[in-house]
């Protein structure tokens, strides 16, 4: 009788995982889409991929990255609002770029390596239509919020 509380295990024959791979979003493509949609996008997809792979600890780690990424997006808005100079805007972009690299090397790269080592290129792919549509909608929403904040911060200024 199998222990229902045991962690999931993979059937292995000659060192190769013989379980059917789950459908995943390509983790390399998810990381690349973060150049447009921020690390929040990739962290969320990585979280869903880790869940599908049966890795709850890693999914929780990606969830933390997702939450931190949302906080960073809020921080970018606050910094942009507080510092209206062009030089300060460049600094916000530099912080965002550094955060993207930190997220990639600390989180995304691990999933890319894991999937490549476990399945190579042979795993079912999930479609990109819905995630990209949500990413575009979130990007538009963020831009609208940033625009409202910019207009509101200039509205009280000298005339």
C-alpha cells in the first residue's frame, strides 16, 4: 500500500525520468518575455510551472519573487513620482535592469536548467495566448496608473 503522505516520486529507468512530462510554458521564453513584461510575469509563470512539475518549495520561492516583483513595480512608481528629473528616471531604469538580472540568475535560470536537464526539448508546451494577453493588459494598466500619477503630481505645481 502506497503512503498517501509521501512526496511525489518519478519513475526512473537507467537514470532517465520515465514519467510523462507535464505541459509547461517554456521557461526560457518566459524569461525573455520579462524584457517587456517585467520579472513579475516570468516569476508567476515559473510558479505555475513549478506547481506542474510537483515542486511546491520551488513554486513558493517563485511566488515570493512574484510578490517582490510587484513591490518593485510600486517602488518604481514612487521613485518616478518623487524624482521628476531625467537623470532620476534613468536611475529608476537602471534599478529595474539590475533587478531583472538578479531575478534571472537567482530564479529563472534554475527552472531553465531543471527543465532542460529533466526533459530537454521534449515536453508538452502550454500556449502563450492567454499569458501574453494578460501581460499586455497588465502593462497597459500599469502605464495608465503611471500616467495618472504623473498628471496628478504635476497638477499641484506652479503655473
